[in-house]
C-alpha cells in the first residue's frame, strides 16, 4: 500500500521540485511527468522537468508548453542546488537517469521515487512504489483521488490515459485489472478521446521506423523448438534509417505473436555495447533474466544494457541463460 498521506506531506512542506525519468522515455515516463507537473502547478509549486533524452517526437503532443528540457549541466546544475525536492518517475534504479546520475547523487535535495517496477528505489529518501499498478501514471491518478486534490479534468487526464494505455499494451497486459478499466473510464469521462491518443502515439510514425521494423523481422531467429525467438539490429541499421532508440520501442513484441514462443528478445547494438529487450508469457520472469545482465523490469517485460561487450559474441550467452527460465 502506498502511503499517499506521506507523499502529500512532502509536497505540502516544500515549494520547488525537479521531475525526471529514465533514458529513452516512453509514454508512461512522459505522461507521468506531465501529470505530476500539472498536479504540482495546481498546488502552486515551482517545477522543472529535466531528462537525459529529448522527448520522442510522437509524445510531444503531451508537452504542448515545451516544459521538458534535455539535461544541460551548464544550464541545469544550479537547479539541483536551488530546488528542494527531486521526484524520479517510472524508474527505480538511479543509473537509468544516465547523464543526471552524478548530479542527483551529489545533490542535497530530498529524493522521492514514484514507480511501478519491482525494484526498490534504494537511491531515494522516500519510495512510493507498487508493482501491482499498471503504470506509474495510475499511481498519480490514485494520489489525486485519495487525497482529494482536485477534479480530474481533460488537461491532466490526457497524459495519464496515454501512459496507462501504452503500459498496458492497449489494455491487454497482465497488470490490466478491473480497476485499470475504471480509471480509464473516468479519464474518458473527463474528455479523453481514445482514438485521438492512439493515433498520435501509434499511427504517425516515421518511414524509417517501418523500414527498420522490416529489417528487424527479417533477422528473426529461434531456438531448436521455437520457444525462444530473437531479433537483432546493428547500430548502422538505426543510422541508415535515420532514427534513434526510442523508435524501436515495441519491436520485441512481434516475437510474442508467434504461438510457440515463450520468451522473445530484441538485441540492438550501441556505440558502447548493446541493449536487450525481453518479453515472456505466463509466469516466466524475464525481469530476473534481465537482472542477470544488470537490468530489470516487470515479470513479462524487462530490459538490460551490456557495456563494453560485443553483441555478436554475447547473444549466445544470454540465450543459454534464457533457456533456464523455460523450466
């Protein structure tokens, strides 16, 4: 159970807040930041949102005021001295804020973590985390309701709905509960038009993304009995398509459309190593698989980044480890 009274007390006792989230932010990350921004703004607080990455182009409709800024040490380091509280949203390990990590570690600010992953936010002074939630934005929704902060209107409903919709896979993932649908219903009553949100996120993609998806799908490989499937992309593939990491979000899900596959993976190469996205069916804990390679996430969706290793040499190591989890 999240102690919303304590979270309210922290907010009431401070006047200035920095919000941040994980690298390559998705709709739950951006949506949670914008929802929390509006929440704090209505409580007459001073707020800045600073991320490692720029906001992906298909999520910029959530930030119509251009509030979110890409971290620039020369410009922003002073804020981590002047402001009182930093709230990390949709992340539970500090290394996932990348370029901000050292600044946040050294800061004397009160550190708050709001998240729905399984890790424990050990870097924070206060953790408001519960992996039973569908998304971080659903936690923010419950906070608003439980503390009777204000009426949910369209302005704050849109970023929350975008987050909930995407993190539930359009309401089909395991953490989609009856309560999640009740939350969605209330957001629709506040003025959200589901078709509009879906179209902006999923139906306005760059041509390069479609081209790269074709390359990824053509690379598909399987283990002997086709219970594990994986896709591979090289760094040069992303460069040729003129897209970045955020544009391959969701590619791994295509492996799980194959009826025999129980674990699906996407390997993609970076300048300093490579990343792996993991998916699974049922009770196969790919978050534990990811943790063996320095990552984490949810039971059926996780990721890890391996630095200083060649992807082509390491794929077999991860595949052999994945075989253990089939049992």
